């Protein structure tokens, strides 16, 4: 009972909540974009140059002309460096007929500035414009972006509606569709609808099983549902895919302590602290380690005969 109480006393932290604001794949995409921008022109491959010269699918799937692709990239670059500048560039482009690409850039810029209501409105406009243009796949992806902005703003039911709209637009099975199921499962967890969240997570694991976040959230939900066997299996799958993720290490420790595996709980929490000592995950793990040590000392004292 002492060990179980350690988890209940842990600093208020839930991996599924942290993931809303700080998804590792989003950070990786932004880092790749910055690295690509910083590469000298003479290091860029012929394939890169060819991609700049030919129409290509944009983030929403519509083949973009070189002019529109360049304008979208310039707008996103501005938003990466200065969200307010990105908003201004997107608004100006919208007045010039930028359609849903301009609205999408504005949504991205507002999200970079953590102006969630404005981001939601911009992505909703973008999705509506895509529907008017007859592009279901564009609309699906933009509704999903609106859903993620709503999640980040703490609006679970609104987010769920956007993800419902995204899934209604007929994306083919695969990673992209699986990620939307994953996102909707996060909205359902936030709304307290854990049974429905489990169904969506199972869909996400089938279609987006390469994403460690799907396994992490599946493990967390299983742990919350007292299905420790599944929780241990799913956190092991998450760890295979992202061994250096502090969120995964923290949850591994949470599951281990509830499984009466003190040694592995301690090792996992120590790893979380080592990976991200100043993060919320690292602080939560450090707190659990301190409580574990305190409980062990108290138990040892109780067993020591009094003089």
C-alpha cells in the first residue's frame, strides 16, 4: 500500500496532458525545418532543388504551384521566427486571395504564439475554404489541425468535434488517419470518456503503430484502467521506439511501482530524471524517487528494535 500511495501522491502530471502541448513529433518536424533552412545552398541536393521547381503536395495535400509553395514556405518561416510576423504575412496573403493556404499559415503562426482561440478560428476557416474548393483531404487535415489547437486550449469537446469532421472526410487508412484517431483519443481522455478513448487508441495502434506516443498513451490508459498487463506491454513498445523519452521513462516507473516492481520503478524514474532533469516529467520522477526513499527509510525504521 505504501508503494501504491507513492504514485497517488506524485506531482500532478499526466503524460496524455503533456503530450497535448509538447508532442515529440511536432518538435522533430520543427527542428528538421530549421536545419533545412540553415543548410548552405551548395549543400542542398539536386532533389531538393527539383522539388522547389515543380508543383508539390502542400501540408494539406493539394498540388501547389512553385509560386504558392514558395509563398507558403516564406509565411511558415516567418511564423517560426516571429509568430506575430507570421500572422501579419498570412493576413496580407489572405487579402490577396491566398485561400486556405494563407489561413493555414495564420493558424500555424497563432499556434506558435500559443493564441489558441485565434489558431482554432484560422484553422476552421482554412478547413471550410478547403471544403468549398472540393478538396476532402485538405479539409480533413485542416480540421485535424483545428482539433489540435482546441486540445492545446483545453477545449476537449470542441476538439472532438473537429476530429470527427476530419475522420468524416475519407482519408485512406494509414499513418495520417491513425494520427487523427490518436488525437481524438486524447480529446476523449480529456473529456473523461475513457472507453471511447480506448477504441480510438486501438485504431491508432493499428494504423500509426510507429508513433511512440500512441503506445505511451495506450499504456497510460491501460494503467488508469487497472490493466497492468497491457500497460507493461505497451510501455515496452513505446520504449523500443523512443528509448530517450522522459515521458515514457516516467510512465514506465509508474506502471512498475503499481506492479510491485520497486527496482524497475526506481531505475525508470532515475532515467527520466537523467534525460530531462528540469522538465515536468523529470521533476515528477524526482519527487517519486524521494517518496520511495522516504517510504523505504520509514519501513526500515519500523523494523529496527528500539533500545
